[in-house]
C-alpha cells in the first residue's frame, strides 16, 4: 500500500492575478507553484496536512485535510476579490485574498457529471 498521496491543485481563469503564479505550501514548506488555467499534482505524505496558497502579500486561510495512502485530493485555489477589489484585498483582506476549497472526491469508474 502506498504511503503517499497526491494533492491536485486546480486553478481556473480570471483576470485578477492573471500573470502571476500562486505559491503552494504544504505543512509550511513551499511545494510548487500554479499558473492561471492549470492543474498541478504534488506528491504529499499521508496523514494530516495544512495547505496554503500565497501570492506576494496575499494569502489564503490554511486548509486542513486528512490524506489517506494512495488517495488523490483535489483542491481549488481562487481569487474571489477580483481586480476591482484588489486594493481592499491587499489592505484588510490580505489573509483571505486567496481561497482554497477541497473538491468532492470522485469515485473510481463513476460516470462524468451531466452537463447543465
């Protein structure tokens, strides 16, 4: 049984921070970066993990997850402040400038979700 897990970070489009990559941290150590409209797979140890994202002065709140051996955990990173609210975000919202959300786990062999 594998002792490691995979952390899949997903970043969609958006105009805010379009030219900047976000730094990804796991348990306080930088493990990679992610550009706009991309996905990054990072091998992580199984067990409790704290995931964070940062860009310059802006950062996310820590996301705590429990990784099982061999599991792939998907996490979306996003900037919900947008370009117009970035000034507010860098002053009062610097600790929540980015958001991390754990996506639901897809069952192996399950059909894709219907398009709406």
